[in-house]
C-alpha cells in the first residue's frame, strides 16, 4: 500500500511536453542537444560535456555525435538555437535515445535519474505517435492509389462519351427516293 501512494505522489522535475519540445530530428535520428540536456539535468553545459569526455568509451557514434557547422547553422536559422553565440564557442553534441540513457550512468544524481525517466517516456511516446502516423500515411497512400485508378477509369468513360458526341464529319448523304428535276421535262427520276 505504501509503494502505491509513494508512486502517486512522486513528481518528475520536468514535464513530458517540455522534454518532447527538445527532441529534434537530425541525421535521421531523434536526438537531444547537450545544452538542452544540461538545462533539464540542472547542470552547466560544460560540466555535462566534461563528464561525457571523461567517459567517452560509453558514447559510441550511434549514441552521440557532434553537429557539423551546417547543422548548427540550420538549427540557428530554424530558431532552435537563438544564435551561434549561445553555443559557447563549440559545436553541440547530439545524444540519441541510447546516449541519453547512458548519461544516467555518467551523471549520478537523483535529479538525473528522474529526468532520465521523463526523457525515456518522451521518446517512447514519440515512437508511438510516429507509428500511428505511419499507419495513417499508409492508409492515405492506399486511398490515393485507389482514386488515381478510378480517375483513369473515369477519364476513359468521358473520352468515350466525347467520341460519341463528336460525330465524324462526312460528306452529305444523298436522299433516297424520288427527286424532281428542276430543268427538264417535269418527270421525276428514280435514284
């Protein structure tokens, strides 16, 4: 009974939405920047980077990578980062979900553990949203394909109707029956 009441009263130091706003898609991976993580963990960015450098073997390239100048400029131009000056003279590190999980073993504070739980939940929630959107996108693609096929069929029907409406231009037909001759004997000829 005590554990349930403790679990209900436990509050994360950051809201899930605040974490989700700091997850970016860079190089095809969902990542968080070192400066945002430092803010969430309530540590200075330089302290976070130092801990990562001291434990570099725990952060392979698929856990963490440094942004290129072009990627940093793109973040500035999209107002993700206010200016290059806010980066503190270095290119930021980007941490994947696995890299963020590894940070909890490097930053050993209670707040770091709590923030890490919130971050992991945010990544899981985003994966669920992406999966739902992927299913919706597949359904839309199927509908679009179906209606494109219908469009082709409808166009064929309209083309056939147009061909029927537009009678071919032919020479005038000769009437069948008796024709009076104007110049002549007043007799009718049979054609």
